[in-house]
């Protein structure tokens, strides 16, 4: 089960996620890598879904599915939005996507 975060911890995780996404969008791969690496280092146990979002946005499908699986096993509450999350859109064409949403009970 995912542990509850204090606001300051949550804000720190969101800052790192935002930095990883923004730097990637700006073409700054090294800076994006650093932010994602720090997000993983500091929030492995409580932010698997956010790590999956970052990996999916960066088109790292294998890693994204590994982190989604981790979020699933930890019953991450954010999974309720998995079908509509724009950061996961890059996964929709992957064969694993449909199987994942079906397992979540969120298929069409």
C-alpha cells in the first residue's frame, strides 16, 4: 500500500516530476535524466505512478510499464485516472496498454 505523503514531500515529488517533463520538452535530456533520477531516488516508495508518467512522456515505454506495475501492486490511488492521463498518452499504441487497462477494469 502506498504510504501517505506530507505536503512538503508531495510538493517535492511534483517539482521533480515537472522538472523532468519540462527539461525533456526543452530538449535538455541530461537535465531531465537528473530530475527523473532524483525523483526515483527520493520517492521510489511513494510516487511510482508519477515516475511512470515521466517515463511514458519521455517515450520510455518499458520503464513506464514497470513503474505502472509497481503502482498497481502498491494500490496507488492515482491509477483511477490512468485512462485519461495525458502524460500516459504515448503508451496507448503499445500492446501492453490495453492489457493493463483491462486488468484495472477500465477497458471500454
